[in-house]
C-alpha cells in the first residue's frame, strides 16, 4: 500500500538562520529543533583558505545548496570548519561530511512511552559566533487503524473448541486480560462491525451492522456493543466490506488502514441471501477497498469456507491478481489457539515501525545519524537496525522492529548539526 503525504509549507532555512541569534536571546527555552550552523575551528589553516579555496562564500539557503564538504553558515554563505589536509577539530570532536566539527559518539535524546510521544532538545557544540546545535529529532510513529469485521450469521453457533464459534471469537478479541483488543488498544485504533442480514433486502436493512467507531483505547466501547449480541441471520460479506471501507476512508488519521474479516462460511448477498453465491461480490469489494488504500485480511473460523475462496479473497485484499502465481496469506483457524495466532500475526504485522520525522534529512549524510532503542544505538542500514526510507522517514528493521511492537520502549533519533532542516 502507499499513503499520500501532503508536504507542510515551511520558511526557507536561510530565514531561520538569520533569525536564530534574535530568537536565542528571548526564546531559547522554546526552541526544540533548530539546526544552527558551526563556525571555524581554532587549529590549522582554515579550509576556505586551502582545500576549499574559491568554493566558499557563495550565497546559500541551506546546507544542500553548498558543495560537498561545505555547510551554510549564519551569514547565508557556504563555509567549512574542518577538512582533510586543513584545519582539524578539537579533541573529542570529529569532522562531518558538511565540514562541521561534531561531538564524537554524542548521546541521543529520550523517547516517550511506547515510542509515540517524544522530547526534542538541542546540545550546543562548536566554537565561535556560528555555534553548532546537534538535533534530537522529533517524530511520530505511524499507528495502524483496524476495523474488525465479524460474521454474525446463525452458523456462528456451531461448535468450536470448548465452546462455539461466536463465543470463542469474542473471547479471543475481548478477554479483559489476554484479548487482542485489550492488549493492543493503546497502540492500535480499533473499530468494530458485526454484520448479518434478516433475509437480505427482503428483510429490511441489509447489511445489518452493529458498529463501534474507530479509536485508540477502545476496548470498553467495543465490548459494550459486542458483548450483548448473539448470532443470527445471513452472511452479506461483500456489502459489509464496502460499508466499513467507507468508514475507514473517511477516517483521516495517518497510518495503515486494514479490515480483518472473520467469517465461518461462504458469503451470500443482500440481493440473494440463499444460496451462498456471493463470492464474486466479496472479491470485488475487497479489490475496491484496496484501491482506496484499505487492505483486507481474511480469517476462516472453522473449515466451512472453501480454500479457493479464501485464497481469492486474500489476493483481492492484497491487490494481487486472482488466480495469479503470487499468493497472499489467508488464515484458516481450526481451533482457538490458531484463531488467536491469526489475529496476532495480522495485527502485529501491520503495526508500523516507520517513524515520520519533523525535519528533512540530507540523505547523503544519513549514516551520521544515531537512532537508539532503550539507550542502545542501532546500526544504520542493518537488517536489525534502521534505515532512511526518504528524507523525512525512518524505519526500524528486524529485531528492532519486533521489539517496539511489544511493550513500552524509548526511542531517540539524533543527527549532527547541518544534516537536518526542520519542517
């Protein structure tokens, strides 16, 4: 899936640089992500008089406008503090790719609980009038939005494990201690739609939906609707997918949006509630949802849904060709534990490890950044570390990604001065 992101307007960085001294006099305590510039070092021949002779002094709006090895100083001209074969850096500092002296092995900032709320702070370094500020970058974690679309048809009373399909499914999701919704309600926006019909269109409203709006910390609201309900009626799956897709599209919070469909039988339609010939309509609805950036996952509660239809519906929900060589994953739960496992895999699989930054990173210098998880630095471009997906997006990978999906953790993102332009 892809998600359109609207760029935020921002003032030119040269404007911020010229204002920085004035702001620092009265508003220093309020500045949280200002990437200031560095000045000249105190040892060796100045780089602008030696290795970069003739390249310094040009007008610049930001660091990216300067040649390699130069940064944009407070005077809005390209300059450098250090360079190989010229001026070096003081003890305890090193020269970055933009010609700034930065601390060797500087520490990052701290993140809030669960990696969602973060504190931004600056640590001044460098010397002279152009003091340097490393930046602890503020960011937002992408939170998934999950609509639980639950089959409420009469066949859900069939035996399943030590109970029936309806009650085992309810316990899997809503148990106050171990249920999926309770465990993840702080990290996932859940909504609910129980679906059925009373003889299709002939019985009145179709589909009949008992819904709970999408929200974080939604266990109590969902339980208030879900707990009193009982299964009865038919299985208009396609129309129900279409209905909840409209809710998801209208919901404007960022992050991936998915439908988790749990059903125990072949679908019918509102126009033809019997026999169960609604497979094509269900597939078309899942395909249409994918076209609106909503992915559909399907779980069969029991073995009554044909494997062929499960595969077709899974492919449709993932935007893959029906009957093609590439197969999306579907889930057939034949006992309570495999039902729990199915929900765990789906929902944890879409919990995002992407961090949206509040600044634009110079991608050529991304390796100078430090991303720390629980105080431990993660390796850059490593299968278990982090990578820069784009100038304003970081992703944790492998074991680092797995870790932040379990419990509360501290994450910090830090870049040396000149590598980030704040938004």
